[in-house]
């Protein structure tokens, strides 16, 4: 592990990371700028964070985003887990390949198309755009991510555990609730976190499906920036980066740590 | 070849009035083109320790999974205690299974694992408590009740799996290669524990194994399977002493197989097997057509090795010792006969090694009586 990196490796690493993170770094640095002008550095300050807290518009948008995120990722987790369970456990039922293809299609579907088609659907069924429509839209596009995470866990799951539960008199639902779910739970949690993070920073689909009363933070930021970048936006963006980073890191830690520990337990539960 | 049936007290299969607990009637199971179980008929009786023995892919596991309800027969019926089990799902069958992988629930403690099935039954709390304690005592796991499966040893896990599957007091317990994961010494101990527990609980056990020694040790009867069919069903002694085919003779223990043409002579058969050598004389229980191609099967321990021909025994052949496998209690001699055929013969090492009678390259006589071996027609 302690291999010394050659100058070539160091250079490419630096270039790569600079390319990825320099813009964000600049954003974060300028969010602590005392000056009102974005381009002029006038010393360190947390003033814009304070002002953010008093801006009712931003607070409303944050509240909408949070509610949408929690509700939609919860629905997406339930649906995505169910879909994963059927696809991995259902055996070779008719149309299985088609279904699994269709579950994963939204992963590569352009967001504009997802957004547009959802908009058309909502208009045609006469559903007023608001929080409900954003929740529905976010559930739609995040459930496939949950499904991917959960099904990869289910594939390594020892099926004889479920058979043992059935054999001991558990119904199919009991065996899922009491045996499968507790064991795959870390994967379900990390699926939820992933869905929440995706919902949090979605702009395209939300802008298609939101109404006047339901502006999410990304929409708010985007429209504010069109009138000129304010230091407040920098501060808000920094906060969002922090939340997303925490979400993603937690998701990966939860899945890595807990899944690894559980795999060990499961192996131990079988044979030595 | 006196069958040990008369000596045995427990032999319900000998009693025509006894009703079997399980009946397979013409059971066939196909997976696509592959026939895993082929028109199989079998009766298993209450209180038996029944072993399904065969190489992997012979259909023994499929047979067991059909009993548990994880597979349904393509054709035929399985009658459990007078009831056709086909429409009963696995969670409603009075059958429990001990899985090859044990399949212990990793997130539950030993206690909770054992109580799992009882809770599903909706049993009262204090009754569950009592039953789990009883199971823990039976399997000597009392001090591990609070541990999780990954905190105990392989042998202990095996006992948890057994306790869990016995907790509901099933009419029938299925054991899928239950001892495969244990090392040899622990396996032998556990075999005796299993027999002990089977006797104490009086449960009918059906065990699937590919280990012939294990089947012989624990079972009241052994069914040898091959390609989805039962080749022979008999007591361990019956399987060993009177195999009905070359396949069974060869599968169970060591055996010498000599091919030849049979000539019946009274209740004896003379088998011409090598030019210039005297025919093998053997008693046969079934009539054999003159000139029929037969296999003569004889176990190494039934052959007496001596320096001079033993006139007491009907068959005597001369050969040269090629190999000696010294196993401590016995030595197995690989002897080459005049026609090149190799014969194994084992002798108990009643004397100390330094005074052993034979060594490599010695000319010896192999002697056996007319009842020592078997004449097999298939």
C-alpha cells in the first residue's frame, strides 16, 4: 500500500481531482467571502450563512425539498426493494427479462424525457402540479437506483435461509419480514440514502413537475443565479454539497461496513 | 448368509401389517429434459432412521426436497401419514428439515433460532420457553443460548440446526448431508449423538448422504440410489453382505469383482473366470442360467491369506504380493494372480508388525469358502 507514486501518477491524480473538485472548492471558499461582490475577496465571514437563515423564500424551498426527498425516497425504497425481490427471487417467470430491463431503463433515460413524459401524464390526468407531483416523479426515477442496490445484495443472499423459514412454518410474508429484510436491511438503508440524495439535487425533473407553490432548492438556486450569482447562493450551495457528501459517504459506509459484517455472519451461519 | 433380521427387534419393514409413514408411489421428477427421480416406489416406517445414499446427482436431494415441499413431483404421489402431500405447501407440512448449510438465521441468537418455528405456530410464551430449554438441553447448548451463530463453533452450529428442526416435534425430520461440514472426528461423535437423539425423540429421520460409512453407522435401513432409481433398499448389514448388484457392492466398502461364465451345479455355481485356473465355486441364492455372464464379488476381509493352500476352503488361488497397505489394525494385501488379475485381501494384524507373515514379492495362497462371496447377475 505504501508504494511511492511516480511523478506521472501524482500529476494525473492532481489533474483529475482538480478537474473534479476545483469548481466546488472555489464555490466553498467564496461562500465565506465577506464582500457582496462574488469576484472580490474581502476577508473571511459567515455572514451569508446567517442571511440565508432569514431568507423566507430559501427556507420554504428547503422545506419543500426535504419533504419531497424523505417521502419520495421512502416510496422509492419500498417499491425498489419489492421489485428487486421479485426479479432476483421470482425465478424465471414469463417476462422476467423484459421487466428487469424496464426497471433499469430509467437509469439511462435522459432526464428531460422522464420529466416531459411525467408532465404530460400529470396534465392528462388533471393532477395539479405541486409537491405531490414532484414526489411521484422522484419516486419514479429513484426507485431503479434502489432496485439496483438491493438486488445486488439479494444475489449474494443464501436462499436456504428463506427455505428454512418456510420449513419452520413461516408464511412467505413472515419469511421476508423476519429473515430476509433484517439481513438485507443495510442495503435497503443505503438505497434510501442514495434515493434521498438524488431527489435532493434533481433540477430537471423537478422543474417539469413543480408548481408555483412548490419550488425546490435546486430550482430556487437555478433561477436566482440567472439574475446574477449572489454570495448567498454560494453559501446555500456549500450547504447542499455538505448534505449530499454526508449522504453519499454514509450510504457507502453503511453498505460497505454492515454488508461486510453481515456477510461474515452469514458465512459463519453456514459453515466454517 | 443369514440375514440379521431375526436378531433385530426394530424391523417394521418385515411386518406386512405395519403401515408406512411415508409412501412414494411412482414418483417422477423432471427438470426440463433431465429426470432427477424416475418412477420411484418406497416405503419408510415410523421411527426409522432411513438413509438415502448415492453419488451427487443421483436424485437423493431432490427426493428429500419433495418431502419438504420445495419441489413437487412431476408424476406420482407422496403419501405422508395417509395423506397425499402434493397440495400442502412447505410451511404447512409436519416435516422439518436440517439444511446442508444449516441455514441458521445470522441476525438471531441461538435461542431465537430454535424458537422461530414455535413462534410461527402461535405457541404460548411459557410453552415456547420450556420447549426451547428442552431442545437446548437435548443438544447440550444451554450456555450458548444468548450467542449469535457466528459466535459459536461449527459443531455447535450443527447442533443448533438440529435443535431448531426438532423443536416443532415434526413427524418426520429430513437431514441433508448434516455432517458434511464437520471434521472426521467430530463427525463420528456427532453420528452417535444423532442416533441417540433419534432414539430419545422417536422421530422418523431421513438422512441424505454420499458418505457410505455415515449411512452404515446411523441408519436402520439404507437406500442406494443411482440415476434417480433405487438400486437396493436394505439394512446396512444387508447392503454390505448381500448387495444385489455390482453397483451396490462397489459403492459400499471395498470389493473384488471377478467376471466369468457360470455353470450351475446343484446349489452351487462354478464360475470359469481364467484359463488354466480352477473355476470359482460359490453358493447362489437365486437360480442362474447355464453359461450366464456373472460377476463374482468378494470383500477383502473374506479372503484368507496363507503360505500353504488351505484345504478347508473351497477356493484357493496362488498369487504374488504386490502391495501392502498397513492400516494399523488390519493390513490389506494387493495380490497379483497368474492371469494378471489383482485381488485385495485384508488380514487382521493379530501379531506385532515385526512378526508379520508376508512381505512384498512373497508367493501366497488366497483362500475363501463357497459362501464368502456373492454371484451377481447385474
